[in-house]
C-alpha cells in the first residue's frame, strides 16, 4: 500500500468551505484507491473531528505547539492548544480573510522537528502540502527518507492578494511573487487548480513540473436520476441558491446581488422567489439590510450536506467578483445538475464546454435578465441541468481530475 503524508491546517472533513471540499475529495479518492493517508494537522481537533477522521480510516497526527517530551507534556496542561510564535498566540488559516499574515507567521516552533519525526516513522512515498504557507516543512524531510514532494497551491496567492488590495479588502496572507516562487521550487510537483494558474506557475518556476488538479465533487459520482429530481415543494415558489463561506469575496458578491439585483428580480418575476443562502449569515454582511433588500431571503448558516442544499433549490447564483483559483461552488452546482448564473469572474478557470453550461452576466441588469430566463423557462433549467450532469460524468469525474496525479504518485 502506498503511503501519502498530507500537511494542512484545514479541517477538511468538515467540508465547510471550498478549500475543505476540494481537499476532502482528493483525500477520499486516494483512500478509495488504496493509498494509506496520514495527515499532519496543524491545529487540534474536536472530539467530533476525531470521529470523522476515524470513520474515514485516516491517521491524523496533531501539531503540538509546546513541542514533545516531559517538559512539553507539562506545558500542554497550561498552554492553550493554539500555535505559538514569538510568544504570541495566532490563528492562521485560509478559511477567512480577516487578518493578514506573512509566510514567517506560519513558521511555528517545533513544527519542523515534529514533521521530521513523522516522516522518519511513517516513511511516506509522497508528501502533499496544502498551501505554500507550510512549504518550509519540505526542508525537514530526513535525507534518508526518499519521498516525493508535492505542493497543492489552491491559488496563486500573490495574485489573489493583489485582487483583494484592488478591492480594498484585507487578504489572509501578504506574499510577493518571489516569496511564492521560492517556496514552490522546493517541490517535485506543483498542483494548480486550473489551466490559467498552471501557466502562471510555470512562468514563475519554469524548471518545475506543474500539473492541473481541479475538483471532483461527490456529485460527480451520483446518478443523474438523483440529481435531476429538482426541488421538492408544495408551492410554486422558485428557490435560488447561493453557497459560500463568509470570506470577503463571498460577502462582497452576495451583498452586490442583494443591493443591485434582488429587488428588481423579485419585482419582475412572475412567480414568488426565495433566496436561500448557505454558509454565510446575515450578520456577517456589512451594515444592515433594509426590509426590501432582505425580504424573501432565508439564511441557513453552515450546513452539513451540500447535496441536500442543491436538491432543494431550482437554480444557483455565483456573483463573486474577485479572487483567484477555481470557484468550487460553480463546479459543484454544475455537477449537481443545477443551472447557474455566474459573474464572469466566477466562470474563470472553466473550460469552454463547462462555460457553455452556465449563464454568464457581469452587470446587474444582465444578471437579473439571466435569472429571469431561468425563472420563466423550465425547459431552459432542464437543458442546463442535463449539460451539468454530462460534465459531472466527463470533465469533473474522479478519473479525469485525479488520474494523472495518481499515476505520478505510483511511479
């Protein structure tokens, strides 16, 4: 059995964000393909987290901020289980964008030593590091352990940070092009989430091997009869879905839709409308929504099952206007057979065939018009649903997305 050691601070088994969904899908695929997955998790887990990892048969080793040994055991009794650096506690994660850090902020005490011991004891065939912030751990692999080193980028982070700056929004990490390239050079293989970013990465590190590994949602393995059933209801209300964690790009996108599209859409719709928002709460949006703007909106907050969410909406919107990578929510909507209206930015990273399954609109009037097309035509909704399902079984299938990586790992 081929052993893979993954490094992450993402509780991906919770599947609460796009990044977590993508890591979950990769981890699940490797496990199903008889890889043995060991996870070096850079935080502490809850009892529920441990149960979920145990169910998946993943061995998870948690980072110990106090180090190891007798002194560390004593320190762990009085030290909160949070990473320490230069005497300060810090929470660092790609989940949110509320606090900007640097790569140095992720150089946690004891992490290289602990990682070195894990590598020495497990002797992994390959390591996969999620995000460049943990890239320095590649230097800690013992020389006697011959292992392939893979970095999963998720985004070209210096470009993503630039987009956030242009929007005057804080980004979770400040990193330069050179800093990012210096980390990438440590690895035998660089994973890009989509083709445009693969080209950008190859320009940054032309001597490195780059492979595109996007996202294969669990919906890609569900039969068409399951995903095509549509929303279950006893009324004629059309339900529109939006799913997204409360990072700045998602909050900006849904705020833009509510302020510039929602009232006009409701006033022109021949059927009652309900906007169902998963992952984000109303209090996480800036300012107060007036009664007209918030009318007809149902806020779900974090949810346990994306499949259940998609099964109860008629179509989906993705009005996110900045950020890099591949918009996981766009891919998942298509693979669940849900028609989708997207901002041009949120269609980024999709191949031409995938773009043809979405309605793309940049201005509020255009966005409203495309939503009305879906509201007014059950036939159009059915046609786009079928296109998405065909994509799920072809372009977004597990074999298509992960096959080349599996072959590379087994060499």
